[in-house]
C-alpha cells in the first residue's frame, strides 16, 4: 500500500492539508509519538473553510490511545497539531 508522511517527527505546531481522491478509499491516518492529553484534530473542507470532522457530534481526534482513523470519503482534509513534548509523526496509507 502506498504511504506518505503528513507530519515528520515534529514537536512544533503543524497543520498539513491533504486530499483523499475517490480512488483512495480506506485512507488510513496513523499517528505515533502522542503522549498524555496531546491530540491531533481532523478537519474537512466544506466550501472554502475547514471544519472539525465529526462522528456523532464529537470531533475526530488522534490521541495517545486512539492513534488511527480511517477515512472512507473523498475530500480535502487538514490535521491540526499543537506543540507536543515529544516528536510526533503522522503517516497516511491508502
């Protein structure tokens, strides 16, 4: 499966954008290095702005204990990562 690094061993804030095409069904985003209460929020572009992607009215986030999300819908997405204590890497496979 092809993969790409969205965030590469970063401790600073990052907000990379990426596109999931119709051909890339089951696009998996996996984070490593998050600790404690650190999170990365997944956003989706609606119109001209990014909004938190929600599941049952709860923002979809990557955490130290929930490190993977699977996207089954094509679209333009963004990850929002704040400053972290340790280096965090986020990889996408499809």
